[in-house]
């Protein structure tokens, strides 16, 4: 009989998770990687190549009223909302295939305090387990096992016990496993397995809709084929609450229920979508190795989504079936990332990819059946492990922070080169079989996309862009590396986008000799009138010429950078895949200034760090007390000046303690640079940069409203006349709706006298993470304001603005500056 094997399946699996201190804290305790993965990071753990991109239908299950506030001390009768999966089949003494089928289940679980029992039902069977049914030999401090056994049957219910720390011990979500084995006299066992998560779910209205979340999760399940095996593992689940995109991944072990020995290991990965108005997510789930794939369904638990629970099921064509659960808790405060330059928190990024597939006959080098395809890409960074997860169309791979040499896969992330919000990457897989070498290259761009409402709709901008990718041409016995550089110009008013530049394709042969072919690229696209996306065509003048569709997005708070990808083919069917990324250049005309801004941090005591200065070879400029100019500093501002080989850097930094508006958390710097080779009389390049103690995403209020009042600072020009700007600012913020509105009343003082530039305002700007961007309008002008919250409770606001006004006499005013504001009592 298989009775001895069937009974302890989930008990032994759960025991292994608790003994290994799994996801409930294990992942979070791994030291965080302070920087992105190295430029070349080979050796991913790929998941099945057939993994599809999920298009789940988010269907909200009926939600029952909350009865008990948590699972720690349930005192009232309650039927818990849950998600369940399972499989059923017959196991034989000779270990033939069980014929198991896996699927999601409709399960009910009810707690009755009158008798302390749990009743479970899957529509086919209903069973009540009472305290007297507890099997003390298998139960422990974190698991409770109920058992009904006879000569011909063995039924168990295993429940994780609630707790506030440790693996499988959670306050709001629990895991359960209901197993039923009916044993025939001939030895076979009809087995039915249900795995479920249940508990106190997050109310729909309380579900976070901004920021990011990272959860350390435990995976527990069972797999049936000829024998029954346990699946145990741990990993992470990440969510972008604003978009609802969810990515989960980790490692799993396959354990024999007969011997307890590990029989294999693989990776798991899931991709899901959270409902736009409910606390329900659904998507796909898959394992590597056995190439099982299926579904993932779950929700968040606790009053503020502190925990997560989901049920998964998976199967494959050879008859294997598996089911189980993922449960976990938030792995520490989620501070978010200000840019790609220093990733300190887990985060999901999206973008565009193009995939080149090329096959070469080893004996002759002949190119066979090349192809190119375009699709979205998802890149998930796990700060706990330093891993990158890349999902590009049907391909999914996990790339560790410390790669193992010799892998057929390699991930290359290009250097940012001063960019902060978009990055180019390539994932190349090379395999050989039956005299054919196959090369697959994904060229992609990913990062922090500009919110649709923050894409400029006036002015224009020029971006310095870089081209990178791979090309297959019959003249070479392998793929060629494509590189290039040029410009991309966007007319935000008309939506017209053009790009052009030089390009080259290089091939390195077996003798390590490289040959290069030079050419160019040109393209055009149209920006959507209501979304952050553009589409058009790209032509690559290399060899016979390649053409194809170009798709992309703008990145950064205010379209500071751009990223795109293109899948290309030529007249002979040869193919190429390229990405295009870049940042704004000096010809940017949107509101009259360059918006791709450097970063400032620090204080007067320790010095101020300036990074991302364009045109400067120094990656970091440190301004200390030795650089302070006492003669030009005054009560409200400290002025610092440093001369470098490439030019002069000057920073006029607001003194938040002594300035006209007393602040505790926010300040700003008026930063200017002038190149050493600039012609006499040239104006410096200038930025207004709010900085300080920014409110982190997890500190942002989720309820209530607040008003802020502040002051305006900046510079402006009207023709040849220059003005120092002043004035007032006001903001109204609805934290529950994640929206902000505001108004600037701007005045100017100059040699020509004083001038009232009127009032410009914005409404309905969405709050993303800890900031917002609004389109300013009024007083005959328009522009953009980008702001951030500062302080542990969003007590202050710092923002930068750029506007252009046209007066009735035809004069134009270009106004740039910053505003600081504090919350009204």
C-alpha cells in the first residue's frame, strides 16, 4: 500500500520549510545588494520557454464580512475567503503514472468556536476536523495536523499556526492542506489533494495603489506522477501597486515522501495582475526542470496588505500535476528607488524588447531561418538577493548577482552613462544540438516610465541616444553586435518623433579577429495623444538594409529620458533586434531648459554631493566648507563654487533653517555649470533641484487630505531682461485618492523693475510613490511642475518648475525655479 507515503506528504514538507527558516524571514535577512548586477551577468536559471505572457481575467470572488480581526485569536464563527488548488489521481504499488489532473478549486473553510473545529468542503467532499482529531505525533509549534484514519482510508487536514515571525507563521494569512486517500485491498490509493490560503484579507478600499511592495514568501506543495513528492521552497513576491503588476520567483526542492531525500531542484516564477478595483490577483505560474506550467490566484491579507497568500497549480503533457501555496509577509520597509543609478529596494520595471533568433549550420556556417519579434519586457530586481528576473515574451530567466561561468545564457546591462531612469540590456542564449547552433538575443530597454499625465504636451526635446543589439546576416557564420549613436527629437506639441545616427555591426570569429561594417540608422514615430507610448518605423542601413516597427516610451519624472526597441528584417528575410536609449541633450527646448537634472544630497556639516553633471568627467563632485564663498552667501542661501578641468560648478543652496520659510526636511539647490571652453558671455547651464529627507513610499499617508503653503524661487527672462523670481505657492493633496493640485503666483525683480507674471496652476496630478508631476497653465503660459514630499509624514513639499508665457505684445517669458512648501497646521 501507499498509505505510508501518502499520509506525511504535507507534514514533512512543512517541517522542512520551518526547519530551514523559509520565506517568512529568510529572504529578507539576506544582505541587500547596494548596486545593480555587474555589466555582464551570465548564468541565469531559465524557466520553461513556453511560459506565456499572462492575460488573466481578474474576477473578484464574493467577499464575506470580516469577523475575526486576525488569525492569532479567532473567537467567532467565520467562513474564511480563500484561494485553493489541487489535483487528484490514483497511485499504484508499481509506481505507474497516476493520471493526475491539477486545477484551481472552489473550497470553503469554516471555523466554529463552539467546538473548536474546522469544516472543509470542495463541492465533492465535506469533512469536519475537531480538536480530538489532532495527531500530536505530527503536530508541532507551527503546524497542527488533524487526522481521520481507518483500514481503508486516511484523511488529514494540516493548518499552519498563526504567529508574528518565522516561516509559515503569519498573523493574517494561513495555509492549509486537505488530503484524502482511499486505499483499495490491491494496494492502489485514490488520492485527492487540496492546498489553500485563507484568512483576514485586505479590504478593497484599503488596498495600496501607489508605491512598491516586496514580500518574502514560502512555497509548499505536492506533485504527483508515479510517486507522490513534496515541493518546498522560498523566494520573493514583488508588486508595483500603481500598475498592479506582480512578479514572484524563487528556488524549490523536490523531496521524496518515501525517503525524505531531495531528488531535484529548480526555479519557480509567476507573473500576475492585481485587479484595478479589488484585492484579487491572477496570472501564470511555472517551474523549470519538469516544465510544469499553470495558474496563480491570490490576494493580500491584513488591514494594510502586510501579508500575501496565493494558490498555484501546474501540469505538463506527460501527466505530471502539482499544486500548492505561496504565503509570506512584507520584507521590511519599502523605500523605493529614486533612480536606476543605485538600486537599494526591490522593484519591477517594464519596457520594450525585440528578439532575434538565428540558427547556424556548424559545418558550413550557413544561416538558417532567422526571425525577429517585438514584445513588452518585464525586469524585476530583488534587493535581498541581487537577482534580476527578465521576462521577455515567451522567455523567462533568473540571473543571480554572483553568476556561474560557463552558462549558455548571458545578461548584459549597459552602463548608464549619466542616465538615471532608463537602461539598455541584452539577454543572449546560445545552444548547440544536432550540428546546429542556435542564438537567441533579446535587446531591450527598461526603467522608470514617465506617468502618462506627466508627458509634456508642449515644446520639444532632443535626446542623445545609443543603439545596441544583434544582427544576423548570411555573410557571417554568427550574429553580429550592433552599436550606434545619434539623436532623437520629440515635438511634444505635434507628437512627431524622429531619430537618426551612425551605426556599425561587428563580427568576431573563432580566431578572435573582428571585422566591422559601418552604416547609419533613421526612424520616425508618433507619440500617443493620451498615453506614454510611441510607435513608428526604424531603418538600419547595414548590409542589405533592415526595416521594422519601432516602439518605445519616455522615462523619468518628466520625460527626461527615452527608451525603445525594434525588430527588423531585410528583403532576404535576415533579421536584427536593437534597443535605443538616451537622455536629453543641450538642444532641449521644452520650457526653455534642460530637464535631465543632476542630483544633490547632503548637508552643510558633511558637505554636498552632486552627481550626474552633464559634460563633466567627474561622476561625483563634493562641495565642502572650503568651497563656500562667504562674500556671495547671505542669510537665506549658501553659495559654493568649485573649478574643475571641464568647467566651473556653482551651487546656491537654500538654508532651510535661516531662510524666509523655516523647514525641517526639504531644501533646494540652484545649480549652475559653465564649461571651461565656453565662449565669453555664455550663460551657464542651470537647474533647480529640491533635495532633503524625502518621504519614502511606505511612509506616505494613505488617507485624509492636507494643504501646503510656500514660497517661489527662481530666474526668468523676457527678451533680454532678466529677473529674480519670487512669489507664493499653494498645494492641496488628497492622499486617499492619490492626487494633488497646486498654484504658483510668480513675481520678478530685475534691472527693468518689478513684474507680475501672474498665476499658473495644475489639478488632478496623480501621486506616484512619493511624488507628482502636474501640467501648469494660466496667465497666457504653460509648463511643468514636478514635486516630491519630504519628512516622515509628508510634512513638506519641494518642487521644480519650468514655464513659458506669451504676452499680448508677442514677448515671451521663460521662467525656471523651485518652490518649497510646508503643511498647514
